[in-house]
């Protein structure tokens, strides 16, 4: 059974998803504007975030709110804030690819205590609360894989889209894995990549330059599924946005290869 807190998050995600599902069916009619190179924002992003904010704050009106579109709004309760990405994978969404998700996390005194990632097209709901494990669709327990050798591992990654230096570094990192793993994948949605690590669909994932709303829910879901999420250089991934996610057996080798690149 979902806790009252998780019920609030699930209800908000499902309500917000109705408009996403409608717009996805008519994706060619969306009004799209550019927010930056390779980073699009649609009317659906803004509308979805407003619904999520309204629903979450209706249930917990004192909490702060950090959203990708509207930014940070402090609440009267300094210990709690929602962290929300209304559509992670917007470029997939506006091109009719069903690889995107709503991401909601609750941060309490600088610790993520609840996380939700919901793909409304595939109807896959990944959830976790600290100390209570992680589930998919509120029924099946999630566990990361137990693979120990990178040669058997399916690895996810994210592509940079900002600077020449970032592309050059990514190419070096990619070369450290090509031909040395079972396969490499890029979905275009970081929060789904993290959920897939938790579900054992990917054995590991790395990406640089992510934002708190990309990471917050996925970090908790992976940790509650028995996995590890760390900063590539050893810092705080929520602060740096440079992340490796995997099981404990593969983590050291992932860090070593990325450091050598």
C-alpha cells in the first residue's frame, strides 16, 4: 500500500499525465519554442509543471518547490521542498518518441526521502521511499542487476549538447567503453535511464551536466533498489550533475574508465 505521501505524488503525476497523453496523440500540432541548443520547451512542459505544482502544494502547502520551468519558490517550511521535472525527454516527446517521463522527488533537510518517475505512454510508474524499497507500478520490487563484468553489461549514457570541449570529453569517455561492454544505449531521458538501472534493464549509466530535477527521484529509486549513485569525480552528484549509477560490483570499474578518459 502506498503511504499518504506517495499517494499525493502518484495522484499529482496521474492528473498531470492526462494532458501529456492528449498532446502526445497530436504531437504535430504542438507549439514549440527554443530554449537553447538541443533543449526545447513546449506548452505541455509549462502546463504539466503548473498542474504538478498546484496538486503537490495543495496537499503540502508549506513545502518549497523547485521546477525545471519555473525555478525555485521557497515555502514556509524550510525543511521540505518538491523537486519536479514535468517532462524529462522533451525532445523525444515533441518528435513522437514514447521515451519521456514525469519526475517528482521530495527533499527533506537535504536528503531525498521519496521519488517517483512516471512514463504515461507506457504506463510505467517507478517509486521509492527512503527505507521502504523501490517498486514498479506499486506491485513489483525493483532490484539492480548483479553483473560483475563490464563485458556482460548494457550501459546507458547521455550526450552533451553545449560545448566543443564537452563533446571531446564525451568522445574520450565513449571510447573507454566501446568494444568493452555488451552494448551502449542513449534514451534521451536521464530520469528514465536511472529508473532502468533500478529495474535491471541497464547495468549502469553515466552522464555529465544534469540538473537536480533530472536526478533527485532516480537517485533514491536506485539506492532503494540496492544500487549506487555517485559523482564521477567523487563529489555530490546532486551538486555537480555528473553521475555514475550502477550496482556496487561495476561501480569501481566505471569510475576507473571514466577517470582514464
